């Protein structure tokens, strides 16, 4: 019964693998496998936040244009195979969250940006993933959150 084999966890075996694991530069950013297969999303999230940090170097108007340009760039065929742009394949899910952020600001000047990001990222999601479980769950989640913000946003609370 006990054979010292764990099919879920992949422990790093070299110094390079250990460094890659500690810095979240595992698959899909590199060929180093993540400790657990679900950790791929952490790597993608890290790169999304790096792009958003880069946007903070611009003024507000330029940052909005930058976010739209990055969202549109994900439509370039095979752009996710360019070294360092692997996260573009999953940009749409984070871009939808960004559209919710701008919508939640409840500032009429950010509504066009929110709608633009929503449309671009829905199209991107469909282009990269088709109609699969990932797409359906992403769209339903965003719509439920959008409706909850539109009807009555939940006030800040302990949770």
C-alpha cells in the first residue's frame, strides 16, 4: 500500500528547480514542473500583476489605453508562444476581473473602459478556449458578480 510515491506532488530535484519553484517561475513560464499541477494559475497571476504594475508607471489615461492594448494583443495568432507571453492564453479571465474592477468604481467615466474590456476579454476567452467548462464558468462568474454590483453591491464587512 505504501510505496513512497506521490502522483500529485512533484518536488524540485535541482538547485535551478528549487529557485524556479520559490520564484514562481515554473510551468507554464518555464519547463520546470510546478510542485502541484494547479499551481500553473499562480504563475499566470504573477505575470498579470507584473503587467498591472507596469501600467501604474503611466498616467491614468495612458494606463487605460495600455490595458486595452494588452488585451487586444492577446488576439495576435500564437502570441502566447512568444517567450514571456505564455500568460496571454489566460489573460481573458484576469481581464474580465479588471473590467469588473472598473465597473465597481461606479464612475460613469470608467463604464466605457469596463464595457470595452468586458467585450474584448469575452471574445478572447472564446477565441482561446471555445465553449468549454473554463469559458462557461468564467462568463457565469463574471455575470453573477456584475449583477451583484449593479443591483446592490455588498458593503465592506468582516468577511
